């Protein structure tokens, strides 16, 4: 709820460095976002910029980006890049980095990792103090509530190692488990005795959730905004050591909820091909919020699917400011950057259209969800999807035929087509509203030998400023 009304966040997360230069934001970010037409964007607050010297705070960037967002008529979600950003401590102020009193995690090989240990209470205290100042500042300067949520830290967890092997961590790991963990799981003994194969992951979840819990609690006391955390989520059967250990995956939410109770929500960052598995895992753990996913030609299909399948509260591809960049600049970026964050042509336009449709159809989607009349689909490896209803079977097959209706004759070659994705709303027993791309939908009889289905009327529906209006009669090739 925002301003006492339901609010579906259709936006995106900015590249990590965009918000560190207000001039860059004006020139390179807002023009593209205007064309995208999202309603809320996720952007970092950098601890090193906000507290360049101990207790000397500088809110220039925070205030500047909030003012820009107000002018653009959009909301913001701020990402606190404090002690941990992707498990590392790259954004902590220099005066902490150069002070050896604040100790770092160690890997199993004994080497130090560029990540402050969650067991370093003194460092956690400093982060808590800074985060608290940020929240106080927002409470005072943001009466309009341009900022609607805050993410505490970013993708916490230790990479490539099952746990922290520093001396303080070792000392704690070989002790009896703390009483609260014993009560939570009805277990006893050392971490290994109590939790066996899960010992390292539970230990790191405990350490990190206590640290983040302390930071979040004070911040929330200062200003009661919803707080959430993002999480590396691959949908693969991997354990701590192969995945960042201790991050808030659903399998350790019990620990996170106990030790960080002021965190309202945990959301997955989905860069894995197993989008459906990850989103369903998190949707059964709490309300689904997708703060990051790879932004590419498939973002639009995923947006349609995610809102229809899970009534997600947030859909936000990462690096969104790159999505609407003119093609020539994209080409340049693509040469320099081989990672996932370089979009393909037209991805931005597709996503803008998907957002427009979703915004307009959201009340219908919500009603259909309540009444169990909505069927969402997304292509991964399968050739299609099947939905068995009372009287019919709906068959969805994936391919780029559906593409034309969505984009006009955009001239995509078959191999450039996005994956199939979308939803079907049953309007009454024999009327269906289909919204999707790269898909073909057929309504077939449930019992083929007893009945046939012929189509009475097939209409295009267009999303206009006035609402959904009937378009062409699609009775031929189209
Ligand atoms: C996940 C992180 O949370 C983001 O800040 C960004 O680094 C992306 N990965 C890059 O793909």
C-alpha cells in the first residue's frame, strides 16, 4: 500500500554507479526512464559517500536523487550499500577500510576476504549508526514519501566458502550452539553436532541475520518504512560454498525471521534460467518481490508472467537505465561488456508496453486471481503449457507467431523473438482474454470424442489512454 492505495511496483534497478553522479542521472538515466514509464526505481545509497569522515554526513546525493524522482513523478526504493554489497565490503568508508581494528572474514585457505566479518561487532555498530542517520534523514526530508521502501545491505553471504574461517568465527563455530538456535530447531551440541550438513550455512545465516537485524532494528525505530533484503537465488540444488553462504534463501528464513525480525520481506535476484523455480520458491515464503532480474528481450514476458502468476509486489529488471539506451550506445557497451546486463534492441520498448498493459489490467488481474480465473505461463525449455478447466483445455504453444500482435511488424527474426510468456483470464465459461507474446493459444474440448470447439469471435484488444478498447476482428491470417 502506498498513500493508502494498492501499489504495484513496475520499474527497475539502476546500474550500481548511476546514482553517484546527479549530472549523469539527468543526462543518461531519466530520459530513458521517461520512455519506459515505470512508477518506481531502485537506486543505491553509498555509505562511503554519505559518511566520508566519521559522523560527518553528506546527504547531497540522497537528496538530489529524491528531488529528481519527485520531478519525474516516480517513487524510489533506496538500496543501502553499507557493510555488504554482493557479499563484499567495497562500499564501506575509507576510514574503516584502513583501520585494522575492523576485521574481515577469512576463507578456508586462511586468506582474508574483502568482506567485513559479521562477527566484528564494532563494524556492525558503525553501520547501524550510519543507517539510522539515513532513516532519520528520510523521515525529516521526505514527508511526501517519495521513498517507499529501503533495502538493507545488498546480497549478503560469503562467496566460495561455506563459512567465515577467521579466528572469532572459529571460536564461535566450535562452541555449543546459542540457546535461541537450540530452541528454534530443538537441537543441541556444537554447530556440526546440531546441524550436520547444514552447519556452515546455518552458522553464517545466524551471524549475518544478527548483524543485519541490529542494523535494521535501529533504522526502523528512526523511520518506520518497509525494509527488505535481496538474495542471490539460482534455483539449483547447490549448497553453501557453491552459493553465497548465509544469504536469506527461503531454506534459512526461519533463522532470518528470528534474528532480523524488522526485515519485512526477502526478494530473489534472478539471473538464473530457472526463473519459475526461484520465483515460486520465494512466493511461497513471503509476498513475492523481484528487486533484480536480468534485463534482456525476455523481461516483458517475465513481467506479464510474474504479475499474473504471483501478484508480485515488485518487478524490477537490473540495469534498467541501460535498457532504453539508444542502439548505437548499446553496441558500444556490448563490445566492452560481455555480461548479462547489456540489453538487446527493442527490449526496452517491449517492457514499456508490458508495463502499460499491466498497469491498465491490474484490477482485472487481481480480481481474476481472487476468483481463480487466471492462468499464467512462461517458456523455459518446454514447448508449451496446458491448462485444464471445467469445460475446456487451453493449449499454449510457444513461438514467435504471437510476437506480431504485440510489437506490430517489428521485423524480428525468429531467433530474436523473446521467450513466450503471458496469461489468460477466463471471463466467463466460454470467453477468454489472452495477453502474451511469442505464443499461440488454442481452446480445445476437454473430452475430444464428445465435443468440438469452434471459435465464435476473436478480437484484438488495445490498451489506450481511455482503457481497454476493441480493435481489429482477427478472423484471418492475423
Ligand atoms: C547483483 C547485485 O545485487 C547488483 O548490485 C549488481 O551487481 C548485479 N548483480 C550485476 O549483475
